[in-house]
C-alpha cells in the first residue's frame, strides 16, 4: 500500500492559471513556480510533440532546481480535426503567421471560430484537448504521461471560467464548454485533470 508523502514540486511554468489548477488537484503537496524561487526560466517549445516539449522543459528546469524539489512540466494544446490536428503544439502561437504577433486568448478564440465558420455540425468541428506531463525526480527517475479529452469547437464563446481556449471547447461528456464547468467538474473532465490523476498515482509510488 502506498503512503502519502508530501513533496516539494517545482512547476516548469510561470503560468499562474496552470499553477492554480495543479495546486488544487495536488492538494497536500507544495507547488511553486520558478519566479517564486528567483529562478529565470524560459524554454522554447519547438519540438514536434507535447510530450517532447514537456520533457524538454522539465529537464531544463531540473538543472536549476534546488535540492529537495522534483520538477513537473506540462505541455498542453488544442488539436482540431478540421485543421489537420492543428494548432497542436503551436496552440499558444496560433494566428501569429497571420497577424505577425502573439494574440491574446480572446483574439485566438475569435480567429479559430472564424476559420471554422464554414463548418456547422459538431461532427465537423471535432477536437481534442491534450495534456502531456513530465516529472523529473532525479537524474535517473524521469517519467512522462499524456492524456486527452474529446470535444468539439463551439460556434461562439460560452462561460466565464478557465482560460485559453476553454470558452470555445465543448467537452463531449459534459455537454458544456470547459469555461462553463465548475472547478470540480473541470478537474474531473479536463485533459489536465485526467493526466494529473495518473500523476497522483505515480507520486504515491515514489519513495
């Protein structure tokens, strides 16, 4: 039987939205971001897969991590069937080629909706949210896992919660956009929630 051991987890991101979600789901563990420890962390997410990006971030930050911390990295994104699986690993940079700058979340969502205007049925607007996690415990114990949630792209934004593409992604199982879900529902249905449940099991096995 595994025994709960609280861990000091350094998240390979300064995204406070992600930190909030992970802190909620990893209750009992201490979760900090690099800026809180005075660390400068910037990683170019230029790999072909979510898992490669997550692993690259985790390994890069582990080189700076103080003793007693494990490093957790996340790379998540939206894969839209009608866009050939895009924007995929370029989720946060979607629209840059068109506008010549990084768009704000609301602008990216609107750009996505405009690009799918010609498709009306949910079956034509199928999509998946994907979350890859990488955990570095020490130089020998390095773990990755990946999960996804099925859904479709709404025809307009709904909901006030969440962040990023949450207002335009309808979770099939819930019948609502990610932004309409309560925190408890989001943790249950989301790609990050599914991946984190596997992570919790893994953390319980680490001595």
